[in-house]
C-alpha cells in the first residue's frame, strides 16, 4: 500500500510516524509526506527513515514538495490547512481551509485515480464536502464515494478514555461510538455504549454521563487551550485506525455523504465502497435521533456557507 499524507505539520508527521511503526501489519511499503514548505517534509522523512531503521522496518518514507511523488497512492490523508488557536471554533477556519483543500484535491487527482481520501482539515464535515465535490467533478461518483472524513474515531477514543478513567476499567472494556459532526453538535451514542458488555446506564449515573459527553464534545478545545494549537497524537492514531479498517469488517464512524449532507456515521469500508450501517442509526434512542437531526441541519448550513466561499474564490 502506498500512503500519501498532505501536510507535514504535527498531525501529518505524527500520522506518518504511527503508520510507519505499524507498516508491516498494515501492509504499507511507502509513505509520502508532502508539504508546500521547503525542507520540512524532507527533514521529517529523513528522521522517520532513521526511526524505522531502529526497528528494522521495511517501509520507505519520502518527503517532498511535489505532488508527483504521490503518484498511484492507495490512500491519501489531507491534513493541510490552518489549525485552531485558543478561542477559535473549527468553523472559524472555513474561509481559509476551503480553498486549501480544493487545491490539494485537484493536485492529488492529477496523479492518483481512485485513492481513498481521508480528510482531517477542519471544519471537518464541510471540508469533506469540498473534497468530495471536487473529486465528483473530476472523476465521477465512484471516486467521490471514497472521500471520507476523520472525526468520529477521534471523538470516540476521547470518550472511551474518559469513560475508562472514570470507571477504573481497561480501555478495551469500553465500547462507545460518537457520530454526527465534529464539534459541539456531535452525537455520542450513550444508549448503546457499554463497559464490560454492560449498558453504561447500569454502571454510571446520568450526571456523570452528561459530564463525560460534554467533555468529549469539547475534547479538541481542551487540548488547544493547553497546547496553544490542535491535538495531534490522538488525531493521528484515529487516522491510522481508519486506514486499518479498510477492507476489514471493522465498523468505524467517519464523515461521508449521508442523505445529501456530510456527517459522521458508522460504516464499513470495503471493495472501494462505503457501507453505511443504517441499522445502528435506526437503533438510536429518541434523544440521540433528535441530536442527529439537529446536526444534519447545522452541517447543511455550513455546506451552504462553504459553497458561497468557494464561489468567490
Ligand atoms: C481535534 C481536531 C483534530 O479535535 O479537530 O483535536
């Protein structure tokens, strides 16, 4: 598998690092790190090549300022764009990042026909819309269906961590999924979450659950406030989790085209298609369904705003 990562900042480089360490189990033989800034991707690639040598891993890491090096990628991860600063919401980035993502996708399309494209740039769901529309125009529906957004795997991991800590359980004991958009409107599926296969409501009171839901929703901002910039270890791991899920039975929450909007839903990624797990959406309780519907409305208006911005570019 050839993996290209656009944007050699914190998230991009850390994704390359984790993917390189897991390269043999994931079947990755080449990782290309592209950035417009000169020397940075080359420097990080050199460091990473020396890193994998420590473990005798057979993976080649290339740092480049040219999209030509992404030729024939199987998976492309787009992290390029501005990250949040303290006090900013993800939506504040829309103006700058819409143009960046469009440009990146046009360049990718010149060198790879039908790669999986994983969007990470914020505001996530709107950027998936930008990338998907661009691929649809250039390569048609089958290729556009392979454009997905990383958010739910990250939000779910954050929530599982908070739940595991609170309950004093191992992380593998906790199953919990968040869907919807990447932001305050996300939908943590508490009604189906479990700890050691027991429903959460049996092991935790409502007040605690609500606190954890709130902390998960603000999970990104909590780290922005501490670091002065966006998180990157968990986002990078959550990107690799999606790559790992491709062509397996694993269900992951990713942002895809769902009834005309781009929003996080549980899916399987197999044979180049996205299989939405509608049964899981149908089993939401009424409160979750309402949150999910509100989220669809919110994303719709964000997409309208994005269209306006792109028209003026
Ligand atoms: C976060 C960024 C990746 O939630 O959106 O940390």
